[in-house]
C-alpha cells in the first residue's frame, strides 16, 4: 500500500506515535495479526507457540506487537506494506529491535549515591 502524504509527513517529522494511532496502521496491524494466526512468528520458528493467552515467566498473559521488519524511520515507504510486518511477542520484538541489549546493560556508576 502506498503511504499517504499525511502519514509520510508524520514519519519524516518523527511523529511516530501519531502514525501508530492512524486508521491506516490500525487496519494493517489487524491484517498482520490475522495473517500470522495471532502467534509470535519468531517463537514459531523455534517450535514454540506464543499467543496473547500464553502465560509468561511473571505469571501474566504475554503482550504481543506487530513489528516492522524494516524500520519505519529508515524505510518510510514500507510503513504500510503487509509484507514488512510480523506479529511478535514483546520479548522477540525487543530482540528484533536490539532493545534487549540496552535493557541488559548495567547503569554506569556515577558516584557513591549512584545518581
């Protein structure tokens, strides 16, 4: 799907929250979830089934996201392309985006009071 000008402007100006609240994104998101059978695609590759109903290690239902395979900021023309999306659990989404490494890093020691 071609990204409309008003959404392209939001992406290019860094207003991604507004993009993700758009009608176009919400509709594409639903299509991606249905296409992927509401299962995490990365877990599926490992032979596991993870859905919103899967209980995580904290005893809560697993949170799920639709991920852009190629980032919206770098590939805005693919922002509404179904083939550029995948349904993932939050754990796999963090790994896919490299956020898992940021979370693992210890805060740097600043002073004795640690601030």
